């Protein structure tokens, strides 16, 4: 897939920093199979491009990603053999794809369900003071597999159970207390902070050592 063919993502590269923006703001960047395919293609591109030294993933509008788009026909829960839930995604970031460039999540708003799984797969997490995190799947009867695998390792058992068993949202301050977020910043400063962090890697750190 050529990057010029992207429909659900925006991509830019500036001085070694690749910025990937989930771009369905009217749907709170709800994730679809098409978005997953495009994200895989973009990450493959960044991994292979020597000009890319760090990657920032963020969302357009007021959400990072509000979860899988349950209204998309291919995202439906059920027995459709082609559904979002049943198609293997062993090469996708959230399911363990190896990305050799540091990936920074710049969480600008809601990071729910699949969106939180995506956050948990990144190396570093910066959060706007407006960000909210949660796994609402338990409240609607849909399991979160990767969330259940990743969260206990990331934030410990009790913190993981807080998110996984009740499905309530937590704010950015609580996410930092749990160790899910490295830094909480004013909303309007989020992307500048993420770029500055990426630039420090580029300026001061040897790429092979970072890898």
C-alpha cells in the first residue's frame, strides 16, 4: 500500500520524526479493519525507512481512539469469518509486531478499548490533561484479549484489574499514578512535548543502541 493511498490515517515526516494521525475524527477515530491495514502499512514503511528515527502516534479531533468501530460491518461481533475480531493480526502493532523505531503515543483524548490496547503497545506514552483511558469491553460483553495480556505486565495486577474488571474510565492523572503514562501535559502542549521527546532521541542517542 502506497502512503498516498491512505484514507483513515495522516502521515508526515519531519527531521526524522514520523507522525501518524488516526484520522476519523467524526467517529472519534474508532478503529476499522481498513485503519488497521493502513496502520500496518505505515509502520512497515517507517521501520524500513532509514530517514525515520522515531514515530509519534496520535489522533485527530478530541479522541485518540474510542475503540473498534462496532458499526462497521467488518467490525461486528459474531460469527462472520471476516469480522474484525476473528481475522488474525499477528503483524499488527497491538498484537506484537516488532517495530525497531521508538513509538510514542501522544494521547490527546479518549483512549478506550482497542485504543487503549494500541496505547499499551507503544514504548512511551504522553497524555493530554484531557485524556481518558478505559476498557469498556466488559460492560458490553466483548473480551479484550491483548489488553488482558499487556496490562498486568505494564501496571501490575491490581491496576490492571481496576481497568479490566469494571470497565470504568480513568483520567490522565490516575493513568500516570498507575504507571501507564510517563508524563501528563497541558492539552495544547501535547504534540510539542512529543516532538521534543522524539528530537532528544535523535540528537542525543545512538540509533543502534536505541534499537
